[in-house]
C-alpha cells in the first residue's frame, strides 16, 4: 500500500512538473524572425547583439521557433563559406526552414551595416527593430535614441498576416520624421 501511494505521488509530481514546463514553453513568445549579420574576424550580430562566432550555437538553441519563423543572414563575402553553411544548418536543425542569405563585398557590407536599418512588421503587428520587439507606437522613441546618419535607409518587410494598420503606422511615422529613403523588401530577396 505504501509503495503504491509513493508511486502515485511520484507520478503526480512528475506530471505536474511536465505540465508546468509545457505551460512555460507555450507562454514564451515565438521568434518570428532571426536577424544575423556575420562579420569577418569571428564577430556576429545576432538579433541586434554583438556576439562571437563561437556563441552563435547557444543563441540559436535559445530561440523559440515555429514553422513560420524566418531567418535573414547578411554577411561579408570574406567570411568563410563554412561559417555561413554551419549557421544555416544550425538554424535548420532548430526548426527554422525559411532561411535567406545575402553576401556583400567588404565595402558594401560596411556601408550596409552603417546606414541600413531593417524594420520587420510581424504577424503579431509588433515590430522587430534592431533586435527588439516594439509596438508601432514605440518606434519613434527607439529612433530618437539612435544616432542616425543623414543617408540612413530603412528597409521594411511585412509578414503575411500583419495588419495594414501597423504598416501604415510605420510608414506614417517615418514620413513625419522626414525619413524618405524607405524601401519595402520581400524577405525572399535575400538570396545568395
């Protein structure tokens, strides 16, 4: 009788622990987009944060992805091909199936990195801006906190299920702040 009671208690606690873990995982926000820039000399910008190339694996493992998660990889063509393919493999193994990459010459990459900002409008109508999730109304504050060059270019990509309202809010805000170098880019344009 005691053994059955102990086994029953162990099963209950194990079941509760698994359910708690599953609830915590489902409460995590899905990463709809992963933005990676790969620099020469083992440096990577992963969702807005500079990390070493060796830290890339652990950052990818911490992603919470769904079948709709997309990855954008922009890299300096002087980076070894092995680094690019291993990054793509890590993403794919994690469950990111939509991976697009774009290689640029060193000069183009440097210019791109200094003067191009991506604003991704997600299915949740949040914005992915410099590695941060924002509500459209928070974009103005985020822009005012950045030291932007005069020739800044904004590239806007829109997820399939994003609302027109979020797109309009972003375009209106950029226009009101006299940012006129704006392009809309389909995510698939990042092919190498």
